C-alpha cells in the first residue's frame, strides 16, 4: 500500500481521494463498524464555511487565531475554501446559502448581514456559511437516524453521503472495524521515518505497509475522560461529538515523538450530557428557542447574556470556564438552564436531525417526557426546587434570579444586555432545570503539522512519512471563524495531507 489513511471522516476521506487522484494505492482504516459509523462529519449540522477570496479569507483566519497558530497553516485552508462549492458539487453535494435573517446561528443583533462570528475582524466580509444537501442514497440505511431518510436531505448526513459515494467511486478500500494500535517506524540519527501501521482486527494483529506515508485523521479525544483530565483546564468537560473519538490518533503521534499544539483549546458552548442505562455517556446540543430561558451558576446567579448560548455561538464556554477565586472552584461548571412549561411544550430540548439523534444513537422524545421521566430534565414547583432536583444546592437565589429576570422582561432592559425581543418571562409552572457542562462538539489540540500537512516532532522537524489532517491539531486559535469552519478546514487539510503523502 502507498498511503494508509487512519479515520474515515471528512479529513480522512478527502486525504484518501487526493492521494488516489495523485496515483497512489490507498487504504482507509476505520475502527468503527460501517453500520455504526458516527464521525463528527455525520453528527454535525452540515454547515460549511467557504471564502469568496483567498487573500482576504486568509487574513480573517489569522485574525481569528490571535497569534496561537502558525499562519502558514492558513494557506491551504484559505485556498481550498474558495473552491469547496465546486469540489463538493462534483460529489453530488449541494450548498444552500444560509439566510442570515432566519438561520439562528449568529448574533443577529450585531451583524444581520454577515455570516462570520467575528464581523469586526479584517476579511470577515469574504466568509459565507452554507448547509449541505444531497439526493444521494444512504450508504448504510440500517444505522438509524437520518440514515433512513430518502429523497433530498440536508445536514451532516448529506455531506457524509457525498464523501462516502466519492470514496467508493474512486475505488478506495475501507478496512472497517480495524483499530490502529501502533505506528511502524525506523528511528535513526537522521530522524524518524514511519513506514506503516500495526492494526488489530477480529483479535488478530496485522502490519500494513505504507510505502509513501500514513495520514492521521482520526478525530480528537473528546470521548476520552483520561485525556480530557490530562489536557483540559475545567474538570468534567464533556463533548457531544463522535463517541468513538478516543484519542487513539493522538497517542499514535505521541509514540513517535510528535510535538503537541493547542492541547487546551476547544470549540465549545454549554452542553447537556447524560448517562444511559448501559453506561454510555452521550452529549447533546441545547435548543433554547421557543420560550424564555435563563442560565445560573452554582450559587443561583446569572453571569452572562444567555443569547449567545441560545444562538449556538462557539465561545460561550469561555464564560463558563471562569474560576472563582473566592470559592476556589469552577463555579459555572456545571451551570443550570432554567425554563418553564412553555418551553417544554415547544418541542425537544435538542436537535433531532444531528448529533446523537441524527446518527441513531438516541431518539429524543417529541414532548421531552421520556427525558423528564428519566430525570435528565428536572422538575419543580419553583425554579429553586427544579434546580435542586437537577443537582444544585437548594438556594433561594434561583427563585430570585428568575424574579429579577422577569422584571427585566417587563421593562425590556436586561442587566446583561440581552436583546429585548429575547426577554420572554419564566412564569408558567411547573419549572424545569437541566445541568449544562462546559463542552462542545470537538477539541482542536493535537500533533503539530506544517503547511504541507507533515506532522512535526518536538524539535520542529517533520516526521518522515507521517501526516495529519482534520480536528486533531486543527489550526483554530482563540476565536472560531464561522459556523462550519471545522468541516471547511477538515476538507481542505485532508486534501493537502493526501497530496503530500502521495508525493513523498
């Protein structure tokens, strides 16, 4: 085999396609089974960021990074993001431009005409946000969730179908249920050279040669409590991405001396997280729209404008990650989302077309009753009682916070600056409460790589035959550029890594 790609998400697929187009013999290794394949690509909402112009787009990406990323890493991303509509169109994936007046994923009170999350930064005007759609059939309809849908569908499942059909059309083999356990490498005075990968399948170990290179595109470590504890600041940070993102690719890179970058960085917001009866832990996005909403810390106090959370902004977790020096604790992790029966009656508290629900890992009830009965959504006659039933201390401050918020709903002036048209009262008991954790869809830390996708060692030298792409080491710095930036970068970096591996 010339190129072995580890991981079959957006980055892995585009790496395999690029290497195959360059004439390489390619194998994709994926540790999940085909029928239960749940990469972040598939679990996403299918939003995709593109750029109208390369130079301005590169400037914007660099401005968002705030010096935390080697700017050469934006070259391939900016270049590829300009041509993504044509690239995906050739795969049978359509792009529907987001209507900024209605799409609900930006601060409409600040920039109603733009698609970027940071419109004040230079180059933001070149950003566009789209949602992917396709009429291609599912590649594994037995998986549940949106995989069963037919006809034209939108979202992460649509992008996933386009990628998987393109991979099959290119004749690239996929080794399903095959776990990479070690890299095969020669270590000499001239540095390390990766020559293959050792894998386990059906209890047997097999060495696979990679004459040109190995591409690590396994996703991050959001499902590894061990690695979260080691690298992240806030204890018990939780994610709602692929439950298979166990950090195996990170460990492989570390085993051959890869340098690590941005290990404490993540893309996040407050998330719901629950343990199933079988011990599985699943995370969920929170849908707040439909009625009033309020978020309090563990002392029962509001601490920020909740509109950012309601609009799915990617920097909300920075509010929640606050360390309280008076109590020597992360007093906002957990936080508590308070709502009333008006919101319960408005529909599910999470999106059912993405995340765990979209890929068939969980079926959230239409009326939230299954989740209430399970204790995931706590209920009480008062806000304080609901919060206490959700695990908070029994504090009257929760009642006081709701009363103060309701007064702001009458005056239209919120002390935290929330837009007046979002100030809907919490006055229809019973009250409900859900714990919110610091978390999000994915982390960006991982092995450092250069502009050609080559993974670097601790001395800044490239490790021969080893390449990286996607969220593991993704060049996102302080600010998230726009909805769909993660998928945009994964598709672009996969192409860069695949070409580099084939030509090495």
